[in-house]
C-alpha cells in the first residue's frame, strides 16, 4: 500500500572510501572565504570535550563546524606565499 521511499545519502557509506576521501567537491562557503572547496577533518575528542564544544557553539549561536573553522583560521592564518 504505502511503500517507504529509498532514502540513501545521509548515512550511506561510499563504495570506495579512499576515493571518496580524496575527492574534492565544490561546496559554497558560508562566508565566501574558503574558495568554494572544503576538506573533511576528523579528530578524536572525549565525549566530555565534545559536549563542551557543542554547548559553546550553541551559546554563540553558531554551528560547531563554523565555530571550529573560525578558531582554526585564527590559529593558523595564511601567510604570504601560501598555495591557498
């Protein structure tokens, strides 16, 4: 009667993970500073630290990703002669 739609995408794993990680896909940047390209960065943190990060981002009205991008940009500013 009512069939559920096939919803792949969000939680679907790529068939070839190495190729997926290496692939660059243009994505519009929220502030235009990333040049339209992003790279995924994965770090391991304790559940306690993850919670503190999420609470801090929520308190600032930001997403965790946006807050961490700003933090990394402040800590690692581009220098003259960088390839980026």
